[in-house]
C-alpha cells in the first residue's frame, strides 16, 4: 500500500528500462531535485553550507568517481587524495594563468587534466591487480603530494607554499573568494553533482559500464568474450580521475579557498573517501551519496551532541569518531558488504510486499 508498482504499466522498452521504473521512485527523485534547486538555496545559511551541504556535494562527486573505479571496475585505488590535489592545482594554475577563463571551465578542464594523470598511473593495472595495484596507487598518492610540495611552479613560487583561490564570478555572482554567498557556493556545486551523477548513471548502464563490470567479475572470462581490458581499465581510471579532479577543484576553489597539499589532500583524504564507498555500497550510485552523507553528517552530529550538548572535550569527540567509523566499516564488511545501498534495497523490497511476509 505504501510502495507499489501494481497499475504502473510500461508500454515501451524505454519505459521499462528507465532508471526509476516505479512511479513512486520517480516522484521522489523529482521532489528531491525540486527541493534541492528551488527550496534549499532560499533557506541555507553559512553554517549549513560550510559544515554540511557543500562538503557533502563535493565528497559525493569524489565518491562517485572512486566507486566507478573500485565498485564497478574492481580496481582498488588508494590515491584519491593525490588525484584531488591534481584537480586542485590544475584549477589554481588555470585560474591564475587565464584570469578571464570562466570558473566553470576551469573546474572542467582541471577534471580533464586529472583524467590524463589518472590514466597514466592506471597503466600498472594492465599487469597487476588487487593488493599490488593498491600499493601502486598509494605510491601515486605520496608521489603527487611530494611533487606539489617540492616544485614551486605549482604554487606560483609562494613563500608559504599555499595556493589561494582568486575571486571569480559567474553571471555577476561571486563563486570563489571571500565575498561568496552560501547559496551561490551550494548551487554551483549542486549543478556539478547533478551533471556528473547523470553521467555516471548513464555510463554504468551502457556498454562501457558493462565492460567495467565484466572486468570486475572475471577479467580473463571478459577478455575471452571480447572485452578489451586495456580500454576498460584505462577508461575506468580516466572517468574516475575526472570525477575526482572536479571534486578536488571544487574542494579547493569553492570550499576551502586556500589549501596546502599535505594537509588538504593527504593520505587521510584517500582513506576517508574509500570509507565512504565501503559504507555507502560498492557499485551503487545511491550508495555513493549515502556514504558521503553519512560520513559528513557524523562528525557534525557528534560535535553538536558530545561537545555542544554534553560538554565533552573536542579531542575526545574526535577520537570517538574514529572508533565509530572503524567499527561501522568492520560491521558493514562482515554483515552487509554492499553497504547502505543494499539496506535501502531490502527496505524497498519489503515495502513492495508489505504486509505479506518476505
């Protein structure tokens, strides 16, 4: 009675193969879009933008990118922080080198630069996999952070070694810089999330996505039936790195405003995004958003409850956060390896059969 597909008839193959075949799912999806684009910008304030919404949107893009590589193609990567740094520094060089270039194109071009770097570091995946590939991408993480620290050209020979985002406007509205409104940052990131989520969904449902999943499930069998492993793996690294580079550019230019590579894009960033993928669910677009939302909201919730409500010290609350996240990762890996996305699928399946037993 609450969630039914009875009476929701399909008369064409296109209708039957759409992303949301059940009418209630479509209503929910469009309702979320309407609220996100037409309601939230009018009620948002600086706290909600900087503490919750903008980091959630940026991390969601990065998790989508990593999920394409790890969840859909089965190529384990621990270099996400380094690739986010590539996007951030590419965006910085484009913004300072081409002052008249639109900020939207700076972010997109930074994504393409990161895609090229990601494909370069993805070449070892043609010969190694599993733990060995994880170590190779971890080496890429450390190398990229070292490179951006040691070559002054990347940070325009700044004495502090930091990069700072110049002020940029879009249609007369400040997007980066100290005078940016909360709603402007939120909407700018939301547009990228919408476009990239749509792109990810269509890629994973098409021929390219099927070749990624074939490589993930059994690469030898995939090659026998005609899947080109070179094309599949390198495109997975390229598309994944594009998403992560866009996230890195937004993280630096829109969210932080200024960054130092070791602090903003260190190894802890790579693990954080990997944890989001694990908790949200491998191989799931919805899981990418769920994992990002969970690990963005958890520190805010703990800080408000433990520090603000109970008067705990900040460092104790931070350590408790690590304990909770670690426990959740172990729990999900043992009890529900497919994460929050699988729990959501189970809930929907039970609603479709309610009140009858499963």
